DNA sequence: TAGCAAGATGCGAAAGCTTCTCAGTTGTCT
DNA sequence: AGACAACTGAGAAGCTTTCGCATCTTGCTA
C-alpha cells in the first residue's frame, strides 16, 4: 500500500502526499513536471497548492521514491523511482520520452571516470531527436 | 582576428562583442556562466550590461561560435565552440570540468536512437563525481 | 567626412520556475 | 481526547534569463 512507502520515508501520511504519489503511479506519461502534477490535482478536484506539490516531490526525491530529471525544457520532470537506473531519448517535437539502458555505455562511463580520477556519483545522458511519428508528420 | 568571426556571424563589431569573445578565448576555465563573463567584464572596467552579455552569448551560440551547456548548477555555461563534439565530467564539490570524447559511447548512442526510430539531433552526457583533489581533501 | 538607417546597448521591468515564510491545520503518539 | 511536531496553502520572494524601449553606434553612402 502507498501509505507504507510514505511512512517508511519518515513522512506523515497526508492527503497531498497520497494524491501526488497516486498520480505518479497511475500516470500514463511516466515523466511529469510539478505543474503537470498540480494540474492533474486540480482536475481531480483536489485543492492542493503548487508549493506543496514542489515540497512533496522534493521530499519524495530525498526519500528515493522519485527521480528528478533535467531535460532541456526549462522545467524539471519527476518519475517514480523504479530502482533501476536508465537513460532517456526525448523527442524535440512532441516531448515523447523513451527509456533505455545500455551496459556498454555504463561501462565506458565508469572507465572514463576512473581514468580521470573521478569517483562517479551520478550521470545524466539524454539523447534529443525526432521520433518516428514526428518525422512522418514532416 | 576576432573581429572577422564576429563579422562572419553577420553581427556588427562592437565593444561588448569583442570583449566577451576575448574573455571566452582567454579564460583559463573554459566553461563560464553569463554571470562569470559579466563579472570579468566589471573587473576589467568595462561597463557592459548583463542583458547584453546574455544577448551576445545567445547570438554567438546561434552563429556557432559558442556552445551552451546545461549542467545541473542552475545556470547555463558557455564555451568556445572548438568544432569537435565532446562530453563532460563535472566535480560536484569544486565544479572542475574535464572534457572527453568516447567513440564507443557515440556509436552506441546512434545505435540506440536508430533502434527506437529516433533521428538524433543532439545529446548531452554529463558524468557527475568527485575529482581526485576533492577526494583527498575529504 | 557628414549623415543616415539598421542594428546594438543599458537599464529596469517582467517572465518562468522554484523555494521560502508564516499563520493556521492536521497527523501521530500517549 | 490532548499535546506537539509536522504539514499545508497562499502569497511573497529568489534566481536566472528575456523583453521593451529610449538612446547610442556601426557600417554604408553620398
Ligand atoms: Mn525515466
Ligand atoms: Mn566543454
Ligand atoms: Zn515526437
Ligand atoms: Zn573537485
């Protein structure tokens, strides 16, 4: 049950937190901006402030429940943390997001970091392009 | 001479443009934020507005003279366009930046994009970690 | 070289995203 | 139920970046 995840994070189970987690779990698009979540709440008739949405998403991130991504759209997007790392392909026309994992790339990254004496903490790989649908539509 | 690059970009040769290009060329740190450039101008006694710095950097970017990077520091950084693509390692402690190119990664990226029917336009790969110096300092 | 028009500049205002402040409310534990 | 820390909504504020506009320059022409 959702509530347990919230409790395990050391957070009180409140309506905003339940609703926001629910939206992230049930959303078809897996990558939502704070504004997206906020609008979804409004649509559902929930009277929750935008500041709370940001606060909760940040707390969920701190607790490892969600991941924050920085695509080049000007706003962060959030997704449930599946536990497995992955990278992203983003369509510059329609913003469709495709996820992928490539072990060859992961290995090369470790090698490169080591080679330069860096202790890797994280990395971000985003490929921007035009998806098939958008290519067809000209 | 610098002025030619500016002219070739279809821009008038003005003091702000000459100074900003000069700073990018002479800077030890190759990756500067607009604010960094602005402060450098102030230090040199040049009375150039921050808005102009942003405008000029954006124009230079459009002309292919500089590249804009989006590391996760909250502000964009700019560097002279060397003509050769490269990716970045960034130290999360001291912000040191190391550049690298890895053909294996580049190839895998093309393959992945193709595999998902994406026509690649661009990509951004940043590895975040702790550099040797910072690791030593605890 | 003087004059002109397009283009550039600096300033402050404003936009866009995100965080903060604070008074009032709610969840949790006893 | 009562106490208290935690949480919330609303608006103010913070930050980076862009805009609007009156004024100044550059590059060209006569
Ligand atoms: Mn994802
Ligand atoms: Mn670089
Ligand atoms: Zn698309
Ligand atoms: Zn460092």
